[in-house]
């Protein structure tokens, strides 16, 4: 970060660990379904980004990346799943690939919905375990700022989400 000293010894890890007790069986099943759907069949996945074949079809990568409306950020494998903020216009709106283009959800939107409705309840269950003053401050701010809810109606803590695709690399 440009805000820090740049020295590793000055880094401070800030996190809280809630334990697996917050994860219900339903949450786990929903998360696994969303993950498997976004990754797609194992035999179609590759470690690299999708490429266009001679027919102009995307091949490789993961299923989410092969969807017609999947749009990565700045030629990366990072995809905004919910809201984005446009600085010059000072607008909060659904990320471009998530906007409705007709009466039916497209494949990318279904995957976005499934990922968000799976992960946000888990994140909010963890948020319920935080220090009460932090919980109250975040909730009050979200109400005052009229922050759009993402994933679930009771989500006041997380304003957006991003899918980062980073396949494991072989050692050596």
C-alpha cells in the first residue's frame, strides 16, 4: 500500500476468527453449490484465463469466466460481484456485468446471485460475533448512508464483493 512504510516488519494483521460453529449445514451446502457452479466441470477448467477457439467460443478458465457477460477488472481474473463505485460520478450501482438486460437472469447473473446469497450469510454470521460497539457503529452507518443491501436484506456490513480467481501453482 502507498499509505504504509513498505516494510514487512511494520505490517499488522487485523482479523477475528469466529470458529466453525457459525457455519450451518445449509450455509455449507449453499456455498459448495455456488462454488461448484462458478468453477464448472473439472474437465473444462484450466489454470489460465479463457481463450477464444477457432469458432469464437471461450474455452478454458472456469465457468464464470466463460459466461458471455463476465467482465474482469483491468485484464485480471477479478470480477466485481455486486456494487461498484464510480468516483467521477459519485454513483453506486450494480457492476456493469450484473445489470439486467431483459426479463431473465443470464448465466453470469445466476452465478453472481448464488455466490452472494451463499457467502453473505456466512460473513454476517461472523459479523454477529464481533464487538458490540463495532456492530452497532457499522449498522448505524449503513442506515444513515442508506447503503444498498447485497446478498441478504440484513447485510449492513459488506457493500460489495469480488470474485478473485487464482489457481494453485505447482511448486518448483
